[in-house]
C-alpha cells in the first residue's frame, strides 16, 4: 500500500478479498478526484444519449458524468429511470398542467378559487404596504 500510495492497508485488503472471490473490480475512472460535480439542466435528447452511453459502457456512471458534464447522480438516475420505466420516464413533466378544456367542473372551480385567493392576498399585501408607507411618511413629516 505504501508503494502505490494507498491511504490505508484496509483498502488493499479489501481489493485482495474481492480479487480472491472472483469479484469484478471496476475502476471508478476518476483517479482519486471528487465525483461531486454540479449537475446541469439537460434536454430529453441529451438524457437519452446519456443513458445509451452509460448502458453501452457497462454502467460506468462516473465516466458518463465526466463525458456529458452532468453529475454522477444525474447519470445514475437517468439510467435507473430508463431501465425501470422506459423512455417516457426520461421526460421532465414538472410544471405541466392539464389543458383547461380537459378539466372537470369541480377542478375548474377549484382552479378559479385558487387564483381568486391569490389575487385577494396580493391586494391585502399591497394595502398593508401602502398603510405602512403612509405611517413612515407621517413620522418623518
């Protein structure tokens, strides 16, 4: 372990145990550098390409993350989602709403009520702000 610059003897022992039990040893491909990288937003086509590369290269998430400039976790999540639920799982459906014509009467009324409550809350906040502003100006003058 000193010869190869390993931090502890336990790491070497672990590798020997794995080798003797005929377990496949995988190199992380990172050379001792941190795998924590900041992810980035990806398009659907990029996600498909990332998954294809990762599967073709024996699920080497670290290498895939490095090549496509995404985080290790993103590469892994995309691959796991694809393998469990197929291609549609890679679509990003956040922020999607039902089309207004497909809403039931109850859903439409709930949506209108929610919008009306938000308007009322905004009006109350504006009134409160103006009241406070008026109070501050009276103190000055």
